[in-house]
């Protein structure tokens, strides 16, 4: 059996490994890990990809680990309108090293490279492992929604006519196989830790994975963290208040300026009176600009007595859950998570850590690009609803 496991980040690797562990490994089996679309700034994506490779090699045997760099994907994307499908798919086969696969594991069946791989291996059994720790959301979800420009309408006669003619021209060329159109074939099965946490039901048959499986996957990587790197955490006096800020790559994704993002984090944290007597730990997103994090750290020292940033390469790219397992011991009573993305979900699920969602209506309206304000506010509402669901589920263990 030949299996392609795709990966778009270190937390996605954890989710994929959870599914592989649940399904087991048939014999003989060839595993191909394909890393891509890391979206890290500058050349940081190469360092990120190399770290994912190290993680993967520490727990599994792979017949090949391939990183598809942005330059490769950009080049092949530009060829779609002028190249026959077989030529495109032959190139993909060459990159990955096989021309046939029995199974493909992906987080989703939309986005360019996911579609490219799925279309290059049309006979493979398609397995969804979800996003993050194994969460499901569709392309229409507020979690990923971006500004959308609708096609012209009939009252825009010239634009509408040109759009219709252009669409017809592309359909003809597609029928004649003079260009490549990528589709989103449905998944055959999905494996999720929290399949409906965002209020959507996965459209494919799905299996709910136990929390313990996810926790075991995180535990495999605690050896990546040295004792020296957790010494400060272990030295914190009992009952001390600890704030943990989980950042995201908003300015890197052009949703607001870098200075506005830094200001928004500071405003978010200062809403809470405990800042002046709490230790702050900043866990950067793997796609964050390190310079942004340095500036944020400097500003936070103005209102926190101590600020610890997980900036070493292994801590920067490693899922925070791994660091938490290594550095902290229960009970976790005086820890609060400040989150601006779904990164809080696993910490609440596995360790029952209190979480606060930001940035809030006022700061979002003030700081985000006008084109992104509505989507961001909807995203925050979706996250808050997910947190409320999770709190309800944790109060009724049988429902988890």
C-alpha cells in the first residue's frame, strides 16, 4: 500500500499522525509525507518545513519526505491555463516520487495544492483529518472567510458580456483538455476530535477520535524540549497567576498592519486587571514574523512583571500543547489563555484551561483593514460559540 500524508503545519502533522495511529499500518506499506503551503514570512518557511521533517522522522519511518516550496507551486499554478492535465499531473508524480497512491490524507479538499494532489491521484481513497487538532470547517466557514468580489451582473452589460465570453472560452478549452481545471473531490471518510465544534456537520462519513489519542501524539514530542527551556516555568512559585498569549499571523496575512496587530494584543491583555501581577508567556504562531514578536515582548514588559517568549526555533515551531505538557503540572487553576484563533481549543479540551477570546469589537473595528472587519468579527463570534460549546461538553463528559 502507498499512502500520501499531506501536511501544512506542525499541528496538522499531529492530527495526521493521530489518524494514522487509529487506522494502523498495514504491511507492507509505503508512507510519503508531503509538506507545503506553510505561509511563513520570507525564507522562514524552509526552517519551518525542516522542523516538521525532524518531528516526522522522530516518530515514523518514511519512504520520502517532500517539501513543495512556494516557487514550485506558483510556477505550476501559472501553467494550468495553458497545459494539458496529464502534463500537470506527471509533474506532481515526479515531485512526490510515485504515480499511484492507495490513500491520501489531507486536512481539507479545497485550496490549490490540496486540489492539485487529489486530482493527480484520482483513484486514491481520500481521508480527511481536519484542521488544527482534528476540527472540521468548510470553505464557507467564518474561520477562513476572506473578502469576496462577486462576478458582474447583467446591468453591468460590458463587464458581464466579457465575463460570460471568457467563461465560455475556458469551458471549451477545458473540454478539449487544452487546460487543467482542478476540482475538489469529496472525501471518503473523515476522522475528527471535535467534528462539529464550529456548528458544521462534516459532509463525509466520519469517526470521532478519542482525546487520549491526541494527547499521546503530543507526548511523543516532549523530548524536543530541554530541561533548561522549562526551568523558568518550573521555578514559578505555586499559585502564581500565569497569562498565556497565543498569537496569530494577521499582519503577515495583510489583515492589518504589524503595528496595529501589536497594539491590539496589548489592548487585549490590558483589559484584565491581573496583568500587573501575572507572568506572561507568549507563544508565537509558526507563521509569525519574529521581529513582530520582539516588539510585542518589549511593550508587554510595561505592564507585566515578567514576559517569557518561546522564541527558540524548536519552541517557535512546536505545537504549544507539547511545551505545556512538559512545563506544567496539574492543577492548572491560575492559568488563563488569551487566544485570537482556534489554538485555545486543545488546551481547554485536554487540560481544561480557562480561555478568553480577542480582540473584541472595539479593537477589531479600530485596527483591522476595513475589508476584513466583518469577517474577523464573525470569526471571533464563531470562536466564542465554540468555547461555550466546549465548556458545556466538559461539564457533561459523556457528551465528549
